[in-house]
């Protein structure tokens, strides 16, 4: 007999009585008091109710094998005699894993017998010294045993009641989603529905791949967006209506109203709470990647993990640089009927008449307006009026507008009801996750990944560079290429990247030395590219027509005879486009740089070589010149650097002072008197008097940490802003600064300290700050398992803010359940909320208003005296 088919010959009467002995007797009631009912609590060979010994287990498995062999008959035994006892021992150890499973019976039943058998084999971690037949026999018997184990669970008196609770919660969630979908998807014509299906497939195809620069500096690669997308944190600065802004007014009524608060949350959750968002982020921070991810997620209707705000949405991706290019300067920006044509969508001519207007009128659109900063300054007011008109005619849709931090003033879209968010620098865990994904995608050696992670943890200057996906990608590529050696500063990093792109690309791809008849070394390529970059910067452009590029190159060739003899300006331009790796064609007869950062770097080099320092200083108030000025300081000679920084200070405005401070990081050699003057001007802005100054200081970076004042002689509000500033700078160098505030009497200051935890080293911050805080009124935020375990090691806390997705088993194991009195749920709970019943001293549960799980579901899981509320 085939040993794998043994299960088909085993009757229930031969198996069920044996399997039943593995479990304790079923008790009365619905089993809803002690939740979750783990499998490990039901077995008879572990815990306080132990009634089964190892000897009994051995007898049981031996008898099971004996009965199986009997059913097989004497003429075709599936197992040799000498292997029967070995299989019995192996099966005993596999079934013993039941006592270690951290899941409840409902979850086990969901797995099914094959899934449970696989899990037991996986968790047994026991080498199987069995022949092929014996192994098949063991696995077949195990699956039969699992079938009867699960049947036993379903017959327990507690199972039906618990299943009904779980199913009712799932049903409530489903009803809420269906109601929302019905609300957002009114009756459609077959023509509209068919077109939307085709359009969704187009969005998936166009935006479903993410280009990652730096996987290989010789070429860019594309990852599937789902695997490459990295969710980043955002910060929101707001004035709470009353009290401290804590979910239950945690600090009491003694705190002054009108205090600015900074809240952190993943961008996906922010979109659930606000239907109009202006998102600011520095170059390379992931704004455009987020736009792609939202468009594809909406097209696929992937509404899991709390993304119910995308139900029934139709995405419109509107890169402003493309709209301006296709409509022309001063022209009217597109109305909805021309959205698809304006971005070059090949389906534009097929859309049903009035379709886009019907989508927007029904409030079903997800409108993604990308790149305010890439619009020339003189065009931005026209863009704002265009948004104003669209919002007035088509209310109720979901809008996201992206920009660099200072491209538009702070209240630019306030009148339209937009909430402003800023993308935070990547946290330590974000950086680690990116590095891991990068090395996996590149097929790089795991030892390189470990070495780079160690370097970023131990070298502060390197950690300061690894703050966004672009910089992380370059660092990964250079680290692999240079076998562990990395440049120390941003300028050196880009120098190395350009050297690899411009000199090694074709050579290492085994291309002919001059595939198009043109062979340029690195230096002339840089000279030509920086002229193109500087023209774009001076003219406030992020792209240029090919005709302008050819004209600029033609002007330069007179002074470059070695280049001129190799081809015409048109041919040289095409060579740079095809071979440099720095230029691309975003549209017909148009050119831009693969990333704005390279444009700024090369443009700054041109400005220094042409000694245009006055032009730099005169444009210091414009956001698109900020990185250019910082790179110019890095490129300049010592005396030029001093003159440029002095001129920035002599502007006499806050922007000049902060920008000069930011430049110090790139000033490798500088007159000490000039350095001291820069620090003096920056210190005059401290403590920050409003959140705008605070945001500017955060942009300056780690150099500000040494200038921030301690808690003495600061008001509570000033202390909060100092803590917020230090924590949002986001490097471990902030920990000593934050530790000075750990004994502060103001609850909001202490709360801000806790909210900073996830950006910094978990263990060090816990030792230096968390362990010393007065707990009164403070919610302790947990965003990952390590923080949960660290709080437990510190003795637990009474108020817990759950800001990530945990399983019930993780929470009940990580929390000291007897200590928890207040719980704040920021994330959609996994596997329901029955586990709340394990918190015996719970008095209040606060649930975010953006979650589908609400007070009604939680009320069913907690005693009557527990207060359950939603946030405002």
C-alpha cells in the first residue's frame, strides 16, 4: 500500500479516541472570559492540568501506528517492522508541538488539517531520519491526526460561541465596507464600467514598477511596486482644540490651550483621516513613489490594512511638470475631461464622454497632484487657482498634493481645507529594511548587507546621509562597488556616483569604446551636463526642450575642440542622453535629470566655476536654490566659502541664517570666525518660537542639536518645541539632548519624549529616557515588538498606545496585562479584539476615528465598566 494513502483506510473510531486523550476535558460556558483560548492551554501534557505523561504520549503514537498498520492489512504493509518505533518517536515529538502553539482554536481550524500538519512539522525542528516510505507514512498519519484534532476543537462548547463572535466582527467589517463601496459607486453604464476596468489595468501597468536608482550605478532597475514600496512616517503640526490633544485629555485641564503639537503617523493612516492633504518632502524622500503606490493600490482596489478610503476610488495621476509642459507656460491647466490627454494616457481618446466629470461629481476620484516645486515660481499661483476651481466644482474627492518643503508658503492651501504633512526622515528600522531589500534585489552578498548596517549604526556621519531612499540607494551601491569603503560626506558621495556613471558604465557593460562614434571622458561630460543643469536652475525649470539643450551645447563646443570634432551639438546631446545615465526623456523632445539632486549638484558646480555667488545669495529665499547653495558651499574654495556664508548672513533674514547653518555640514574647511558667526546667528532663533521656525531648524539637521537649550528657564511650550525639534531631526545624537528633559513636570513634554522613541535606538533611548519618565498621564507608544518587549522589561506601563499591527498573542505576551488601565488603539486590530478581555484592570479604551473597528465591537469584548471612546 502507498504509505501516503494510509489516511483513507483509517476509520474515525480508530483515531478519535486516541486523539481525544491529547486534550483536557472541556469545561462549561462559552470560553469568552479567558481570551484567546490558545491551543497550548488545551493539551493534556502541559500546564497545571497535566494528565498525560511522555510515556503516555509514546504509547498513544505507538497504538496509532499499530491501528494504521492493521487497517492496511498483512499483505501490503506500508512500513517495515524495524522503522515502526522510529516513526512513533518522531510522531510523538511532532504532536508535542501542540503544547507550544501560540494560536487559538479558531485560528487552528482556519488552517485546515494540511496547514496544521505543516505548521507542526515546521515547528518541531527535529531532523527526520526516516526512509522515504516512513516519512510519507509519518506525514499521512500526522494529517489524519490533525483532522481529528480540528474536529475536536469544533465540538468544544466554547468553540461555537467564540466563532460566532469572530464571525460577527468580520461581518460588521464587511457590511461597513460594502456600505462605503455602495456610497462611492453609484449606478454606472456598461460603457463607464468597462472603461474604468481598462483604465485601472493601464494604471497598474504604467505605475506598477518602481525605478530604483543605485541598485547598480551602471543602470537603473525596476522592482514590482508592492515589493519595493517602503511606507514612511509623516509629521503633522496642529493646534488642538482643547487641552493637550491626548485622547482622554491625559494632562488634565491645567495645560494652556493653543499649544502646537507634532504628531507622527504613517502616510497611509493620514490619508484615512483627511481627504485633502498637502505633503512636503525633501528631494528623494519618496513623494513620487507614494503617488505611484496610491494609484496602483486604488486601481487594484487593495483596501486591506485599513485602506478603506480607497474603496471605489478612481486614480488620476497628474505630474505638474507634465501638465505645464503639455499646456505651455501661461496656458489653462486641464479640466477633468482632458486629464488623461494631458498626461499622455493612450486611453484618452477612448474615454466615454463626460466620464471624468461623472467620477469627480460622485466624489469617487483620487486626485494625485505631484510636484508643486517642479512648477516655475511664476506658475504656482496659477496652479493654486486651478486647484481652487476644481475643488469648488467637485467636492468630496480625495486629494493629495506634493511639494518640496519650502516651495510654497505654509498656508498655501489652508483656505481650501488642506491638512499639511511632512515626510519624516527614514527611521533606523526604515533604513535597515531598505538596505535589506536593496541587497536582495541586487543579489548582493549578505555579508555586505551586515557590514553596511553596522557602519550606519556606528558612524554618525554616514547615518546623517542615509535619510531618504535616494541616498540609501547610492550608499548601498557604492558600498558594494567599493567593497565596504564609503565616502564621508554628501559631496564625496555624489562625486563617487558620477565617476561610476560617467566613466565605468559602458566599460563594465562590455560595450564598444564608442558605440555611437563618440567617446567622451568624465570631465567634458560633466562640463556639458552642468551647463544644462545650471540653465534649468536659473530658469526655474526641472526639464528643458531638446532644442534648448542642443543650443547650449553648441555654444559650449567652441571652447571644447576635442568634443566638437567628434560630432554636432545634436549628436553630442543624444550621446549624453543615451550614455551618461544622468539624463532621460520625460516626453517628446524633452530632457531632464534622472533625479533633481543631480541637477542641483551639477548646477552648483557651474555656479561656483562662473563665480555667480551674488546670484546664489539673491535667490536664497527660493526653495529650488536651497540644495544648490549647499552644494556650492561644498564645491567652493576656502575663501569663496567664507564669502558666500557671510553674504547669506548679511541678508539679515531667518532664511539666510538657517541656510548658512545647514551649509556648515558641507564646509570641510572654513575660517573659524565665520563658523562662529553662523552658530551665533542660529542660536538667536532658539528656542523656536513657532512651528515654522521649528521646521526650518529640523531641515538644518544635526548641527542644531548642539545649539538647543536645556529645560532651565524655558516655558512648557518652549520645552515642547525643543523636544519636538530634537526628536524630528531623527539621529541618535539627539538622545543626550532629549535626556535633559526626562524629569520635566509637563505631561506634554514627557509625551513628546515617548513619541520620539521609534526614531531612535530602542535600547539606548529606553535606558536614557523612557526608564526615567514620570508615568502620570503619559501614553507609552509601541510601534514594534522590540519596544513592546523593552517596556515589559521595564515593568510595563499603565497607559499603552498601540501604533502598529500586533497579533493578540504578541500583545498579551508583551504587555504586563495587570498593569494596563488605559489603551489607545491607532492600528486596525488583527484577529479581532477579544484579547482585550485579558486586561483585568482596564478602565478606558480609545480607538482612532479612522479605524473600521469601533466602540461597538470593542464594547462586546470588555466588561461594562470600561469606557470606550473614539478620538475627536
